[in-house]
C-alpha cells in the first residue's frame, strides 16, 4: 500500500484548513502503524493571499524512501479545499490513469463539477467525491471559515510555524467534513481511528456519511 495525498488550497486565508487535512491523515496513518510523512511548506513558500498552495501527506506499509522530496510525484488522493480550484490547475499531474480520488468541497452536483475536467484529467480519475464541507462544518461565529468569522484568529494561526506545535485545534471547521468524505470514499483507513485525531469528530462523521460519489473509472 502506498498513497500520496495532495491538498490544494488558497494561501493564508485557507491554509489552516488544508494543513489540517494532511496532518490528520498522516497522524492517523502513523498511529495505525504505517510509515507516514506530512509536508506543510517549502514548495509553495512564501505563500500569498488567495494564491494556490499545496499541502502533502503520504503513507505506506513499507518505508518511504523519498522522505525529502517535498512534492508528491504521483498523487492518487487529491482534496480541493475550495471548489473553483477544479478549473485552475492540473492537480492530477503524475497521477496514474484511473487511480485518482478527487474530493471537492462544494454544494454543487458532482456531474456539474465533472464538466470542468478536461479529457486528460478525467483519464486519471477513479472517483469524484463531492462534500458540502461548509454546510456540514460547525458554524462557529456564523461561519466555519476562519477568515470569515475572525481575522484575529486567522492571524493567530499564522503564528504557527513548521516544526512548532499548532496553536489552534487540528481538524476543526471545513477540514473535518473533508477528512470524513476522503476516508469514507477511499476505505483505506478506519473511520473511527481517523476520527480520534480530528478535533471536530462530529463534523468529520457528518462528512463521512453525507457526500456524493461518482465512480468514474468503472462508469
């Protein structure tokens, strides 16, 4: 077993959500006895507001030899924290044909989102998973998005640096339902084990239960 997760997001304002997804997946995999890596920065630093950024995790049942390669060369799990990224970049670069699981934070119909993928990318697709993470996340302060509800909290989060302990809980807000949908759709990691490392367990379980899937490769 070997999986490479790349989480695409937008710099600064949505960085925390992306970082939490990769961190929780890597942490849960490590607790389950897998070899796991979680890479937060390097390639896309310095990031800038709204610019595309990536966060990475990978895990395997054998030692990971490319520990200091900071990009995932063959991502098979891809999460888009914000739906418009689906038409912004080739996030399946390096993905093997028919192997890609794509999770999108959106309230739209999966068939509609599928229209934005060119043939070269649908060739890589195995499953398209759509989850309304905004609607399923805890509506703290009127919104689950950190940059909407409290700019001071966003600034507080930006004080976290790689290698330091996170100052805010890991797996809150948008991240929790995205993690739930990813884990449920892929079926490689036990949902309860992953939920044990996610701060908002209830929101994660809502994402695991309430998402839509197009099994594209077998369609």
